[in-house]
């Protein structure tokens, strides 16, 4: 039990710092560490709660970038996607899901690196924004990974650093609240889960605040490669974590 507790605390602290800097990635970092000690059925709500707690802790430093006009299409699409993710979670092979998502990030992010720093995707309008939010919502329902695809999309849209962070902060908070509500309705949160929540929240708070202070000192030009780099590393982690379980089934 002591070893398990240590792994949970270390995972929460590292994930909190990563989220503080990038605005997302709590679940991707935490799940890669917690998978050594926590069952997937318990890890998913833990990751969602940790993501929500980290977003709330850092909110005072980023809320000024909030833009309702940019948020609404993402939010509406995400709210449609969350219950779908919650519903298919019990029947989805999580390793195949992580392998597919990780492979996509590993291929796409290096390609995005090669684009000029002032490149913008201007096509698709609000429908494309809503589609990105929908994918984020489904992934949020599957385990708290709501931010990866919408963050990539808003980066390629060319949102200013503070606007992107404010919009994504509001989006992620909304998705995590919706996902936790779905888990609660589905009976996925019990006393043991609440005990884990009590461990996670204090462990991530200070690292998340340190991370957001680093974010505030960055320019938009330096933030874009950070986000793409973090997404690429997240892809590596997802692929590495999925290959061994999949090979074991062969």
C-alpha cells in the first residue's frame, strides 16, 4: 500500500507540473505512471479529477485570456461527445485506443513543427471547431484526455497564447465536470475513488502553480513548439504504454 501511495503522489505531482506549463497533459502523464499500481477502472476517474483540480488551481493566472466566442463551438461539441465516451468506455479496448491516439500524435506533431510559425488553419469555421471539441469530449469521457486534440487544433488555428490557454482552461474544466458527472451516474465513483481524490489534490497543487508561472513567462512563438513537443511526447507515452499489453495478448 505504501508503494502504491508513493506512485500515486509522484504521478500526481509530475502530471500537475506538466499541466501547469502546457494547460493539458495531466491524464497522459499521470496514467503512464499510475498504470504500474492502479487498475484502469480506478485510474480513469482519478485522472479526470486530477485534471479538473489542476485546471482549477491554475485558473487565477490564466482566466484573463478567456474568450466566449472562441469557446462556444468547442464546448458545444465537447458536451455532445462526453456521454458517448462514458458509454463506450466499458466496451472499448483501452490499449488499442491509446495506440491509435499515440500514433496519430507521433505522426502529426512533427509535421506541424515544419509549418511556418505564423501558419494558420482558416477553413472549416465553427463547424470544424465543434468537431475538435466533440473529439475532445469523447476522449474526456474515455479517461480525462479531453485536451489533447482541441489543444492541437487551437494551436494550428493560431490562437494567441493567452487566448488559447484561457479557452482551453474553460473547455477542460467543463469537460471534466461533465465526465465526472457521467462516472457518478454510471456508478464509477465509490468510497475508494474518493480516497484517491483526497491524495491527488494536495500533491498536484504546488507543482501546477510552478508550471503555470513558467507558462506566463513564455511568448506565443515559444509556446507553440512547447505544445507540439508535449503532444509528441504524450504520443510516445501512449504508444509505449499500449504495446506491451497488446503483445501479451498475442
